[in-house]
């Protein structure tokens, strides 16, 4: 409330969350406090100050049984993270005057946020160090380059669009294929990538099988389009090379 009072924002982009899927499963009370009550607080403040609110949600609001989900498909999360993020969506829909919900999937970029790494940087580092990695073939996703996502969100904010948008990458693939693409673009040894299935993984939270997102709406309506995986990874490579953030 102090920040709202000081800034009186026209636009609020709410991306804060407890985004660690296993931590949400182990500590659902904390996940509820941050992802639902936290969102309720932001909604309340946005309403009080007449701010237009963009809520960053997730592909994990879906069960993962169907894939290629569009904005009107039924939501049915299978883990605590997805449940709390969907409840956050409900808070936004119920109480905001002017809102937009955007749903990305597996975000990656050159700079690890909040002290954690992301899948692409992790794969690059492991392959660079000549370590074998075991990657699952049975989780299908729409990986999203953070800078592409940011451009699309800013465009939506400028137009003050309302409703739901799937803002993800334009290529749907499984984690193993994603790792192969990364090795190709970053010219690393793909023989180090070993295909496994999720049965081999010990996770606290269940993962949905196929949460690929249909991005036709964003592709049709926005100037900044969801990027294909090859173009997005090439952009990332250029970014890390010019910034010197990652030595390849
Ligand atoms: N990463 C993905 O693959 C992915 C996919 C789909 C959707 N999303 C959604 O995209 C958004 C961003 O995800 P991300 O991966 O960038 O998350 P992240 O790296 O975990 O960052 C989350 C941010 O939320 C802040 N935060 C957490 N609890 C807070 C609290 N109680 N009060 C204030 N700030 C708090 C953190 O601040 P501190 O740095 O101070 O801890 C951090 O900056 C989230 O809403 C997530 O649900 C992420």
C-alpha cells in the first residue's frame, strides 16, 4: 500500500509468486499466502488507485491431459502451485475493474531471476562442463523467452487490453527436444543428453504432461509475436554473447 500511495501507478504488472513447484507442494500454506492472498492485496490496491492490472499466471492452471490449450479451455490444475495460481486468477477476475491475465510456459532468459537458474542456462552449463544430463521426454511445453514475453506484455499494457492471453513461445515440444535445440543453437554436445521419463524423477509435486499453449490469439492480435524456438534461442545466444553474461 505504501508503494501504491507513493507511485499511484496507472499500470501494475504483478509477476511476484512462489514459483517453486515442489516448494508449493511441501508448503501449501505459504503458497496460498503469496500466490492468492498476495494477489488479493495487489488487486485491492489496484482497485483503490484505479490501476490497470496485468497478472502473470501460468500454463500449470491446466491438467496437461490435452495440450495446445487456448484461452477458453477449461482449467484444472493438478498441483498446489497450479491451484494457487488459478485461485490468483479468480481474485483478479472477481475484484479488478480493468485486468488482463497472461499465461507463459517455462520462462528462460540470460539472467537467472530471484537467485535461481532456468532450464536453458542449466543445460548450457552442464553441457559446457561435459556433464551428462537426464531429460524427460514426457513433458510437453511451450518455452517462453523472457524478453519476448516482456515485449508482448508491454504491448498489451500500452493498449490496455483486457481478458486472457496465452503469451508463450510458438513452438510446442518436450523437455528432451528442448534440450536438443539448446545444444544445437549453442553448439554443445547433444550426446550428453540422455532421454528419460518422469517416472525416473523424484519430485514432491506432480507435473502435468502436456501444458503446451495455443498462441494464435497473441499471434493474430499483437505486433510482437510469440517466437519460434530456434529464433528465440538464437536471440538469447546473441544476447549472452554481446553482454558477456555467459562465457560459451
Ligand atoms: N518460471 C517459469 O517457468 C514460469 C512459467 C509460467 C509462469 N510463471 C509465472 O511468472 C512469474 C514470474 O516467475 P519467475 O520464474 O520469474 O519467478 P521467480 O524467479 O521465483 O521470481 C518471483 C518473484 O516474486 C517475488 N516474491 C515472491 N514472494 C514475494 C512476496 N511475498 N512479496 C513480494 N515479492 C515476492 C520474488 O522476490 P525476491 O526476489 O525478493 O524473492 C521474485 O522476485 C510468476 O508469477 C510465475 O508464477 C513462471
